[in-house]
C-alpha cells in the first residue's frame, strides 16, 4: 500500500511539474493565440497519456481531445484587482480537511461582470479565480459546477503585474476542474460571487 501511495504521489508531482512548465511557456509566448494552441495540445496529451489523468478508464478509450473552443482575443483582459469587503469561505475536501479561502479583491470585466479574486489562506498561498457562466449545465455548454481561470498554487497562472496590481484574465484558458471527469476528486467550485449571468463560449467546454 505504501508503495502504491508513493507512486501516486510522484505521478501527481510530475503532473504539476508539467502544468507549471506549460504555463511558463504560455506566459513567455509573444502571441496569446499561439500560447493557447500550445496549452490545448499539452492539456490533451496530459489527459490522454499521463498516469495522473482525471479521465476515467472508460473515457480514455477513443479519447481524441478536449472540447476547447477556438481562441477569441475579445475574451482576454488585463485588469486591476479592485478593493472589496473582506470575505472568506471554507471548502471541505474530506481528505485534507477544510481548505480556507479569503477574498483579496475583485476584477470588473467589461460587458461580462465581476469576479472575486481569492487567496488560499493556508500553506503555499496562491491566487484562485473560479467562475460559473450562463452556459453551465446546458447541453453542449460548460461544466455545471463551473471552471477555473487561475489556480496559481497548482501552476495555472496567466501572468500578473505586481507593481500595477493587475492580473491577466483570459477566458480562452478556462478549464474544467478534475471533478468534472472523476467524482473521486474534491474541487472547490465557484461561490455565488463568482457566477456570471452571461455565456462564456470560450475555453474548455463540456458535454
């Protein structure tokens, strides 16, 4: 059992190492559309071949790629983190106990709405921006529980300017949490303040 647990831990560590390297390449790219294509190819490869993939065994057979929409530059923004009232929420994982998040501000996205920006208030820290949009749960739409834009503790980081207090918010890189594919995963989902009424037809889709 210890040998199995150690192998699983190393597989997850390798998955995260590859994700960090992928987002390094995304941030370094001169053209966001080229970066998005690299992201799509690498994410497909991870899902199809990596031993830590969240795809269930039955879903790996015949897998030809995730349903990722073509890149649309109108959905890319660099936005300031605006002040807002302090808030927090705790997510019960069942294995790691309650994971606390605290609100550090919000981003106001033109013609889209506002999203709260959260910080993981435990070991490692990290910026976390989940969201749920108007297509969530609809056939051919997006995952009903919502998607992630940023989860920097796990490498999903599109860039920031600390001096200016801005972050890159690019919905083309929105992706489904692992629990969308394997219910054994416990994933923090978008709280009410991170739910958008408008449809967001880019990024990773679902169903």
